[in-house]
C-alpha cells in the first residue's frame, strides 16, 4: 500500500514539473525585472494588428504568451512567437532583445517582417541554442555574426535570403540541425561541403532549393560521420552521386529530388544500416540495373522514390525482403520484365507505383508470403506499360486498396468479379487494354468508387442497373470504345451524380436516354456512335449548361438545334455526322470547339459567329451551306482549325481572314469560291500547315508568296482554273523540305489541338479534335486523322498550268504525295526526282511531259502509286527493282514507250555483252541508234511485202540488184552503229 502511494506521489510531482516546463503561463516563478523591461521594449518595435500579445502586461513576464523562464532564476530562456495562419505579427526587431542573456530559444518563424534584414545583433545572443527565422519575411544577406553562436544546436533560416560567404558557419561547432531551404547559396560553390563536414555534431542538413551546383567531389560526404538527414532536393548539381555517400552509415533520410543528378547510382545504398527514406525522383538521368541496385539488404527501408529517371533491368525477387517498405515508386523509368511474386511478402506496403515503364511480363498468378499480407496496400499503379496476361484473382483480396491503375497495357481476359469485394476502392482504371468478356455486375457494389474507367477494351454484353446499384460516389464513368449494350429502364433514377460520362461506341438505344435528365453536374458527355435517333429532348438543353465537352456525333439525331444552344463555359461541342438541319446555331461566346460537319444544315454561316472569340476549331464541312464566307470570321484571332469544305459557299476569300495569324488548317475545298488566291495568304501565317482550296473556281497564276508559309505540309489547289507556270520557289516550302518522322501530338490516335485540358489518367478530359482531311493520294481520296501530321502533299492537278516541270521541286525531300496530273506541263522529269525518297504517290498523268523516264525512278522504294500515263514519254521503261511493282496503266498513253510491262518490246541492241563499259553508257544514246534501227525495220517490212511480188513479176536481174542494195544498206547501218559504240566514252 505504501509503495502504491509513493508511486502516485511521484506521478503527481512529475506532472507538476512537466506542466511548468510545457506551459509557461502556469509558471509560478517571477521573471527578472530587467528581462521584463527588455521584453516590453522589444514589443514596442512589433506590429500586432490582432493583439496577439495582449497578455504582455503585469509584473510576471514568465506568464506572458510565448515566454518561458528558468524555474530557478526567473531569467527568460525562451521566446516563441511563431505565427499561425491567422496572425500577422511583424514590424522591427529592437536590440533590447540582447539584454536577455539567458535566452536559449528564439522562434520568429512565419511572421511578417516585410523584407527587413536579419539584425546583426542576433550574433550577440551567446546562450542561444535554438534559432528559427524560417519564412518570417527577412531579406538580404545572412549576417556573418551568426557564426559567433557557438552554443547553437538548431538553426532554421528558410526564406528569401542570400549567402555570399559561408565561412561564418564554421563557428557553429555545436550545431546539430541546419535548415537553409530556399536560401540562395549559389555564390558559395562547394565551400559548404568543406565547412559543414567539420561540424562534428551535425545530424540534420536541409538545403533544398538553394541554387547549389556541382559537381560533387568524390570524397564529398566522407566526414559527415553523424549525419542522419540529408535534404539537397531541387538544386542543380549536374553530377553523379558520390560513392562516399554510402559510407555515411548513420544516414536515415536522403532526399535529393530534382537536383540534376546523373550517372550510376551507388550500389551500396541498400547496405546503409539505418536508411529509411530515399527520394531521388525527377533527376531524369540516374541509371542503375534494378536487379543489382535492389539486391542489397535494405534492412530498414520504408520509403523509396526513384521515379522519372533511367533505371533499367528487371525487378529482382529480393525486393520482397524489404519488410518495412511502405512506399515504392519507380514510375517513368525503363524497368522491364514482370512483377515478382515476392511482393506478396511486403506486409507494410501501402503505395506501389511502376507506371510508365517497359514492363512486358505478367502479373504473378499467385503471391508469395502470408495470406493477405498485402492487406495494407492502398495504391497499385502499373499503368502505361506492356504487361500481358490476365488479371489475377489476388487483386480482389487487397481489402485496403483505394486506387487501382492498370490502364494502357496489353492485358486480356475477363475482369475478375472478385474486384467487387474491394469495398475501399475509389479509383479503378482498366482502360486501353484488351480485356474481353462481360462487365461483372459485382462492380456495382463498390460504394466508394469515384472513377470507373474501362475505356477502349473489347468488352461486350449487357450493362444493367445492377452495374450501378451502389455507386453513389461515382463522378467519372468511361465505358467508351467497347461494345456494351445498355439495358436500362426508362424510369431508372441513377444513384450517382457524375461529372464525366463517356459512353462512345456503346449502344445506348434508339431514343435519347431519359435517365440522363437526373444528371445535373455533368461536365463532359460522350454519347457518340451510340445508335441514338430522333430529336434531342428539350430537357437536355436544361442540363447542358455546365458541360465543357459534348460529343453526340455519329448518331441519327435530327431536327433543328436551339440558337444559341445552352452549353457550359469554354466548351468543346461535337455534333457531327447526324441528320440535324436548319440554320447553323450560334454557340456561346466562350465555346472553343464547334464541329457540326456532315449534317444537313443550310443557309448562310451566321455573321455573329465572329462574336465567339473563344473558338479554336470550326468544322462546318459537308453541309448545304450557301452564301459568302462572313467577314466576321476574321475577328476570331485565336482560330486554329477552319473547315468549310463540301458546301455551296460562293464569292471570294474575304480579306479579313488575314487576321487569323494562329491558323493551322484552312479548308475551303469543294465549294463555288472564285477569284484569285490573295497575296496576303503567304504572309503572317507561321503555323499554317494545311491549305485545301480544291474543286472551286479559283483562277489566275499561282502566287509565289505561298512559299513563305514555313509550316505548310499540305497544299491542295486541284480542280480549279489556275494558269501559268509553277513558280520555281514552290521548291522552297520549308516544312516540305524536311522529312516528317514523328506525329506532333497524339491522344488515343487523334491530333490534339493544344489549348489546354488535363490527362485522361487524372480523370480530366483531354480537349482534342480529330482533325481530319481527305487527301488525293494513290489514285483515290484517303482520309487521314491519326497520321495527318505525317502527310506532306502537293496537289496542283486538274488546272491549266503550263511550262516545264521545275527542277527546284526535287528539293521537297519530305513529300509523300505529288500530283500534277491534268495540266499542260511539258519538259522532262529530272533524274533528281530520286531525291524525293519519301514519295508514296506520284501522279504526272495527262500532261505534255516528254523524254525518257528517269533511270533513278526505281530507287524510290516507298513509292506505292505511280501514274505517268497520257504523256509523250519515250524510250525504254526502267523496269527494275521497285518499278516492277507497277503495271501497264501506270505507263499507258505514251506511244513511244517500250519494254515491260508494256506489250511493245524494245529493239534488241547489238552490243558486246562482255564490254566493260556496261549498259548505262550505251542506253544514253538509245534515241539516236533506235531511230536508224526503226527506219531499217520499217523499210524491211514494206519491202518484204511488196518487192518480192514485183521482182517475181519482172526480171531476175532486178531481183539481184534489189537484194544487193538491201545488203549494202544493212552493212552500212551495222558499220555506223559499231563506230558509234566505239566512239562512246
């Protein structure tokens, strides 16, 4: 009993001591009068608009807010005025603070001192052990006097400060914790390493965002024998991590994120006995073989982040030995192989991310380790790899899982119904795979599910109300690019309010879904290719006012649209390929994309479309629009894509379009436009890549100013009435002289108009437009979408152009298609045509070209379509190599051509087969020799028919004379041909 009472007494005494230590306003000791006066004077310099220091009154300063005194002497030993978000303490620091000779702790962090320098007299606070001035609004150079604080153990100066000389830090011989994050140390070079390595007690070093540069010397960290925390993140070292770092056995926490580190990672990091935290992400050029790097012991490691680097190799099975591991990220590297089954032994794992790598193996069918060892795993991200195989059943056992990202792989097979048991699952990404089968209705039980993405798989079957029965938290649903059929009753009320609803290519039904009217928060809606017909109900336009994306294209919707139709701010609207009719409706002023193509709209383009200043894309092609192009289009200064083709528009191109300096595509083909191409179209359009004016009634000469369009890749002027010659400067189209090897920007196979948006993987819709164009190529019209930016085409066919083929056009090395057919172009095709190595389609038909077909033409190995018909070519067709893939129609209508694949054979040349001069030099003179040869053949043919009858009818002496003459002629021809060959070089 006595022992119990003693324990209670000791406990009460300890509580009293702790209370006096931790809560200064409860202290019973009285402060020194001199200290009180110093504090009151210190207060006069402060600005305290919230009266935070209202307690600074009375005689006992030990009870004032933020003040702590020594329990024996009453001397002030601590001033803690660190500010919260609600306080605005600032002003000036008065020197009276130096009278507090026992002050050991000073904290002014997060106050508002509005750019004043750190006072020099802080260096006089000789007893100071703790100084925190972080983010307190101090500015300027850190005073070297701080180096006098030889008792200082904790120093935090994170703020907008500058250090020009670091020698003062050598005096901080007692320092254990140094935080200078955000301080400009760019002037000190590598001096900080030498100076700080001599501080024997330093255990924590924080120098993030300091402008430090390298490279590190190899011995940089040899003397940091006590260092436990090293934070050098967000600097610019441009250096390897020195091997000496692995000799600092006391290291617990290493953070060197985004510091321009490169080279091989020290393999010994895994053997640091105390290491718990390692962050080397976003250095981009750190390399290591995963099999070697993760083979170490990693005894206490809890956190590993080496994302956004250049790690390679396979994950070793030894990764399962990191028994304390809770966070592991190698995203955006080059890791290969599969996921080792040993991850099943990581019982503390909460976050696992190897997204955006080159994983090409499978997910393990079974896991090593104890049953449900991964029960703590909350996030699993293996997206954007090349993983194959089926989804394993153990995924359904991860009961803590809230984030599952497996999109953008090559996974196949069914979705396991066991995923429906993951009651904590909030984010499910399975899109862009090859999953097949039906959608398990068990997924409808995931009551916390917010994002449900199975976009672009091979899923089929019915989707019913059971698939959504408990999805009350759903905000993002993407079933698009599958083959689902919705079987939902017309009076169904969804349990969710989604913001993003994507069901493109799913069969929704013949009528507009009535359950949609209950969705009041929709931001993006995709019901394209959904089999919907009929008229859009009026209630739809009452819920569309928040939509930033609306796509109901490729349906059979009809009727007129309201004008203006109700749509959200900065919206993308795609109503193309339906049966809508009536006048073009006006969108809201902030609409960014308007695609009404391939409908039955008629009448003029409304002039008030110029008030929609936010438009980036207008596509009104394939309608029945008439009238002139409105002048107001020139007000859309941000417009990038303009498609007005395949209508009945008339008049000239309005001069106001010269204001569209951001234009990338100008498509006015298949209309009734007249006049000349304006000269201004060749200037001020630095981004213009596509011009399509085909099948109109434009006339005049081709303006040479077009060659100033440095980005132009497709120029289609076919089917007009242009005359004159092709300007030689057409060989100077800069973009056409370059080989296009990469698509400029793609998303799900479509050209992106880069005007904002967010990544699909972050559950925000990417604003994109499927810019498409029908290009005359290979004798037909080919519509390009995905590869449009790779097409380089020049089409001047079906005009009245004359003159010779410009030699300069063979400089257009990037050309994929060249069509000059149906003109009056003369001259020869130069041998340099072989420079156009990217050509896939070449059409010179129906012109007046002459001379031989270039011997270099067979070297165009990419050529898939060739049409030289209906010209005046002559000589032997160079039918070899790649040319043997073309048949008679490519050369028909050239009566002076001979040789395969034509029926007409060329005469056999009398030449020495063993001649070392070869065939090339002889063929060069074929036109001369062939003339004599054909003459002799013609004479022989006529004589062979007529002369024998005459000779037989007359005298034998005549017969003898005739044959003697023929012999002499043939001998002279043979002799002449022989001399010509001997004279050849």
